[in-house]
C-alpha cells in the first residue's frame, strides 16, 4: 500500500511538472471536481462552458475548445469521481497534435467546483493541501501591545492584535510611586492574562498550531513566559523567543524573519519516529537497520526490509530499457543529470537474452522504482521530506536506509 509520504512526494513532483507549463495565451484549462458530482453533471457544465461567451471571448479559443472536448471525452471513460474529488489539467501539446490531459486525485477532499482558463495551470488548491504540517503561532509583544500571527506552510497571517491600556512609567516618588508601581503590576498581570487568552483562542480554539514563537523588544516577553500565563500546551511547544525592534503586527513579521533556524527544524512526527528508530538500530552492533542504496535494495529483494526510508532530494532515477524483440528489461540507476548520456550508451548494448538492439526506453523516479520492489514483499516506502535535522541525518547515510523485520546472519 502506498504510504501518505509517498503520495505527497509524488503529488509535489506532479505539481512541479505542471507549474513549468505556460500557454501562449489563456489556453490552459484547470478543473477541480468535488465528490458527489456525477459525470453527467460535469458533462453538462463543461458543454455549457464550451459554448459560453467566457470562452469565446478569450484568445486561443480553438485550443480551449479542443481541451474541453477532450476533457468531456476523458470523463466519460471514468466510473465516477473519487472520494477526494478530481483535479484535471488540459493543454494542447506544443509542437504536436492533440490535447494532453493530466488527472490527479487530491490528497484532501475538493470542496467546490473550480474552472479556470489561464496562461498557467491553477495549482494553488493542491499546494494548499500539501502544505507541511508546519502551523506555527507567533506572539510579538511589549508592555503596550501584542500581535498574534499564524504561519501555515509558507503563508503568514496576522490574526489578532490587542493593546494593553497600561499607562507609562512615572517618577512621582514616595508612597505615590510605590502605589503606582503596584497598580502598574496589576495592570501588567491583567494584560498578560489577556495575551494568554487571545493566544488560546488563536492557536488552539480557532486553529491548532504545532509550534510557538514569542518575540518582542525588551524584557516584557520574558516576564510573560516565566510565569504560568500561557496554557501548558502552548508553553510546551515553544520553539524560540526572539528579540525584535517592533511589537504588535509589525513585530509578528520581524519575529518570523528572525526565527529561520527554529522553523527549519520543524518536521512531522512520523519523520521523527522513523528516524529515531533508525538511529537507535544503526547504533547497535546487531541493530535492525541498514543504510545506503545498495544495501537497501539487497534487503528489499530478500524480503527482509520492513520500511524503506528515502530522502526526497536524492536526484536518482531508474532508466528501464525493454527489448522490443523479447521484452527483457535492463535497469540502470543514475543521477538525473546523467540520464541522456547513460541512455545513449545503453542503447548501444545488445540484449543479454536475445542479442537484440532495439529498446523501448522509460525513466522513473527512484521512489517508484523502490515501491515496485517493496510491493513484492509488502514492505513500505516512506519519503523523508522535512527540511531540517531528520533529512540531514538521512542524507548523511546516503539518502537511503531500511528498517528490517529481522537480522540475517
């Protein structure tokens, strides 16, 4: 069974491929179809679009009409819309006849029908679904104001802002001074409680965050953090405290900019668990783990591997040359930049089985190649995509490792 990490990895590759395509005019079609829509309903909508002024008023009309006609035909070959809906992208092949259709099943449910014609594909709904599990709350505060922001993937939003209402310092002297200081301390305590309440609303009730950054000028943030104003859930997920020049809304952005190192090491709990298990086993003399691509392929083929870990940036692909005469495959693992050079060289090598010299050639991502081998023994493949310590550790082992079912002497 394909793991979620592999599904997300493949989706990111698809998005990267689609994002590189640009139309000569507004002639690229993007459609998102929610579950519950019947093929017949979509057929009617697309036929209406085909005849609409919206399409006929745009440039490259013939391309768009051809694309819509091909999408309608394509949908009729389906048995229905998957549970998460469907994303379809269509473009007239540049330099060739015909329409290219790309169909993707989103990782999360599509909630509304979307139809867009533009000079690029509308990929933002998919990108939003694939945002890393990196939802971080940011508080930027001083004695006068506090701003609250949420970092969701790559998007930073200021979601709340309050002022303290605390009067400025005074130097009256004597009893008046001491009374003033007591009153100010009470006001500050009340303000800290309000900050904590707004943080709970923003970072737990409305949207759950997985980390917290607190910033601001001066010592106010330190006074706030050293007492038990924040709920324990938020206090336990504190990633960093940073000194900033500003507080409030401007301070939220500054705190984010100054927290790059802390944010780099946010990763999914699944990545963490797998890497902790890997490190523990590799450290043992007879641990149930191996590293390096050669060793991983060896334990996979022997059926010893339980889980294969692969970094998302190895740059490796598998070139498969299938003999046209006897269907015997020949496989080569190479870095992507060596693809053309390796393919040309391998095309000159005769088939070991029938001595033929004509091949069908395809190249596949290394994750697809590993999944094929793993599926024969029900092993899992997990892609480590988190930017930070987890992937760095795996890369230090060559980018490939496997957790074993048992150790073979």
